[in-house]
């Protein structure tokens, strides 16, 4: 039987501000050039200044994450497994929480074997009480029928600024895996989910955005984006493959 000494306590959740904008290629070229002169790339980027992200999003039997987002519910959460550059070196099961205008992310590491078990429908690998997030996801799967719904695939170009802990990302070439749910499927050919001229600009920060970054981005003149990548890809799936929510 587990004693308190064996239980790993959850880390305090750190909330941040998040702004999203839908921009075109012309806006991207201007903003990227400005940013290159004042901030640095994230240390994890490759020679191209980018890396690839693939996420497998989950939802429950009521499609709660989808409908709460579409319904404008201000406090909500969603779950996903995320990998980078289609490699299994880093596999995280994440919970993204939104509280009003603030967001937070919690994550727990998975092995490739654990991932394969989850995809095969064996959720007992997450029945680990000493890991609170993993145990929470297990109960969501057991009690709420949390299941994989759609793969979201894109390329990210990230910039960082230590003043204000600001992170600026250009998320390009947003694609959906349609009905395929295996992130490591070598035959997966994701389909573009938005116009090829468009991408999503995200700006995350703690308390403030330094004025020189705000001036460079000219955020007030951009098109604020409300739909999440998950919603965009689920909607694409519905309208193009006759999926019923």
C-alpha cells in the first residue's frame, strides 16, 4: 500500500498569458525579420531554425474539450501526446489548462512501449498513483472514456526573450492525420488543414511583453485567432470525411 512518502506531489501549476493570431506569408516575413534583430531562436531548433511537432489529441465520450472550446467555456482542459521531429526520444503526455485568459501546461514522460500500449487500448500502463498526472489521465480514460481523436501536425519556428519570459512561435503547415491515430506511422501522410498562405503566431509571456517586442510585432494590427489547432483539425475531419461529433 502506498504511503505519503511514496507519492509524488503535483508541482504547482504556473499560468501564463497566451495570444494567438492568424497571419499570412507576407506578415510572417516582415515579423520574422524584425524578431531576428532583437531576440534569439529557441536552443532546440535545428539548422533551419525550426522543428517539427506532432500531437495526438484526446477527448472524452462527450467530446468535452471540443464542445467547451466551441462554446466559449473559459475554464477548460485538454489532453495530448506530443513528439518532436517524429522521433521517440521525447514523448510527453500533456494536459493543457486554460483559466480565463491564462494557460498552463503539465506533462509526464512516456516510453515508446507505454505509448504503444495506449494506442493498443491498454490504459493500465497509466495506472500509476505516485504520478498524479498519469493517474488522472488513467481515470479520465477509465471513467470518461478519454480516447485519441486526431493527429495535429505542424512545423514551429520559435523565438525566445528572457525579459518577461516571452516565447514567440510561428506555427506553419498545419496538417491533420485524418483517421490515422498512430503518430509513428511511417505511411502517415497528413493533409493540410488551413490555407497554405496562413499560419498561426503565438505569443506566450508571464507578466508583460517588453515594449520593443510589442512594437516589433505590432500585435494590435493583427487578426486575433480563437480556434485551437485541435479544433481546426477536428472541424476539417468532420467536413471532409463525414465524421459525426
